[in-house]
C-alpha cells in the first residue's frame, strides 16, 4: 500500500540500510543526543531484498513510503527504535524501545508477536538482550554489554512477518586504559648518509579497560635522551585508527644510538615506551665480521652435491650492533666444492650452503672466503663512535685489499686470489688513511674511498671417509697383556682420514691426515676380560685435526684367557672399518 505524506517525516524502509544512514541524512536534535534520555536512532530498516516496494521517493507533493508491516486492517505500520543513553560504555546496560506508528506518524499498537533480537556480540557472548516486554504502544528490550566494543548491529524479527528483519546499531565506546608497544620496523637503521635505511616506523596500540582497541584518540610522541644528536621524529602527534593503532616515524641522525620513543595519551595520562631502535653506522667494521660452519669435516671426497655444510656469517658495526638488514655478503670456494655466491643479512647474519663438486684438493681442505663492504677500525679516544681528531689509526688498522694465498702463506703472491676493491687490476696495500663513512678527522680521512672490503675465512675438511686410519697408536700394541684380577690402561690413540698430503701443525696428535667426518661413531669392545669407563665416542661437528686421544681400560678376570680387543669405526655412508689387538689375560 502506498500513500503520499504531505508533510514528510523521512523514514527509511529500503533494504540493507542501517541507522547510521538515517543519522547521516537527517541528523538528530539536541534532545536526541542527550545522554540522559533516549536516543532516537531512526526507522528500522527491513533487510529482505524481496520487497520491491520498500524504497522511498520524494516529489513536490510529499514522500511516497511503504512498509512491510500491516495492522489488522491492512494499513502500513512503521517501526522506530529508540536506544537510551548512547553511546554505551563496556559492561553497561541500556533499553531499546521499538515504537510503532502509522503513516501519519501517530503512535499505534505494536504489530507482530514473538519479537526476537540478536547480534554478533550476542552470538559471541559479549552482550545479552532480554525481552521483549510489550505494552500499549511499545515493545522493549534490555541490552547489556560484556566487553563488546564498537558498533553492534542488533537485528529484530517477528514470526508474523518471517520474510523481513529489522536492524538497529548500538554504539559502545571504551576509554583508553593503557598503551602497548606493538612493533618497530625495521629495528635497526643506519646513520644518516651511510647508504642504509634511515627511517623506522614505531607502532603503538591504544587499549580500553577491557583490552579492546580504542580509535580516534590523540597521542603525542617524544624521544628519550639523545642530547646533541640529530635524530628526530617525523611527527609528534598521531590519531589512533579503527584498529587502535597509531604510528610514529623516526629519522636517524649523525651518530650511532639506541632510541626509545614514548607515546602518551594526554586525556588518560597513559604512556608506553617502545623497544630500542638501534641506529648504527650501518656498515660492518674490521674485526666485526666472522664466519663459521655447522659441520667442518664432511665425508665429501669423491662426492657430488652431498653431503653439505651450512656456512654462516655475522656482521656488526664497530660497537657490536647488527649491520642493517639487506647487507650483501659474497662467498667463494676456490680450493674445492661450490658455495652459494651471496646472501643478505637479517639481524646481522645470513647463511649459505657449501657442497662438494668433485674437485678434491690434495690436502683435502677447502677454504671458504667471505667478503663484505665495510669500514676500517680505529681506537675511539673520545667515545663518540666517529673517527675524528684525537682518535688512533695506525698500521694495524690500515687494511689492504683482502686475498687468499694459494700456498697457505701469509704474503701475497701474484697468482693469489684477491678482491680488487678499486678495480685497478692489481692488489693494493693500505693507503695510510681511514676508509669509512662520516670521517671527521682533519688529516686522516680518505678523500675518495668510503668503503673497504672486509674478509672472513673458514676451512672445511673434505674427508676421505672410506679410509679411516690410526695415525698414532699411542700405547696400543699387540699383544695386550693384562694380569689376572688387575687392569691395564691403553691411551694416546688418534684417528684420521689417512690423507698423506694433509699436514698438521703440532700439537695435533698426528703429523698428517684430516679429521674423520662429523658424526663418525668410534667404539671399543673385547672378548677377553671387560672394559671400564667410556668405550664409545662420536666425532663432533666442529673439529680441527685428527681426533683423539682415545683410550680404554681393560680388566682381567680371575682366570687366564685370550681374546681380541676391537676398535670399530663407522663413518656415515661408508662400510664399517675395524682394527684388532690380541689380548692375553695371565
């Protein structure tokens, strides 16, 4: 049924609209916004899309309005919701009244029976609604929140008109109770002009009394300390978003530092401190670049692609802070095997893999050579982390281009591998000047060179796992004579891979040979008498020479007998190798 209202009072009956639309279009009077009285939210909106007549249209003579609800005579009935004391606070209650009017805006008796209400917060257990209570011209519900915050759309239905539902929006506002620091990204930035990232975003969250996010709140920012530096905030205030988050942005200054940003909500007095933002030189410093292996002795002789070792580098600036994320590290393995050519750091470290490629250096040793762009070191006499007058820089700090000696000597030879930093096709020694960023010395700053190549070297043993060898027998010798009811200790036995070209510096237990592969199992057993103490071992992941000394203690029984002492060596992926000594108990 349609009619024309000559004095239109705009009511929405269009599908899928909510009361926020009603407020935005027609507004509320001052009495409507009085927190002590009911807030008129608007005409309830039927949600069924099947009602083709549920739109409103205006003309010069009035507004054409329809409603899916009908009274006993078939006349359209409109529903308006009044919510008392909006917005609510968490854990508060309010009354929701459904008022029924005819097409002239006059109050009529409620239509429909068995009205019910539900919402997302109600379904989640964060709110409760009790009712309905019906009187002459109104149906009422009691709505209580249990931590629901924000907008809760309450939907009303009646079985008398099952094709339609009506929605009203209840707003619950929380107050700021505390601020939490959420993140600092990135957590490490470079000093200004060093070539690394110079900006970091620090995120805080405004939390309500019950831990919900609080939006639209003004927060001020400040940096703690930093006297004499140029570190600064991009903004000193921010407004929390719908997720309660507010962000401050920090730009690095001219000095290394650790920055703490304080966020403050003036209205509540709540404050929070960020985690430390590290502002570093951004570059590795000499003596602050290191390399290591997870396993440095592999059964890799005459093998391809497997087994493999993980190669890890750590790079920090001169005060030990991680270099900026994304710093590139380069690798070569010129003796044997192949290595992933580069990696980029995250929190000061990164890793690559080394694998055998069929090349077997005679001594079974492959050096892995890592390089990175960095700065020379110096002694900081005034503690400002900047190379300036009064600081010490001498020949021990002055670096030449790094090289790898093919004959393992300490002196560069023309055919040695080197990093040509300045690309002049020859290997250069140090230039007598400090090479690095932000140099402020009056006489020792290099005018052109701002970086040097730093090197770190580690050595991996390409072990001949199929040839376990006793390279030092110690006191082991056949026959092993043990007195009856007594003991005899055998000591000083060392094991290697038997590589006769692998020379070791004393003391190494054996003059030649590489350690057996990591994970090799070594054990003793006897058929005469018994063994006391430790009788089995595993070659560790990190070894630097033939392993040992190994030893056992034999105990003779009460009668004379003979037997065999057996040394069993089990290399991963190889056949077991055994060594024997005759044992006589007498």
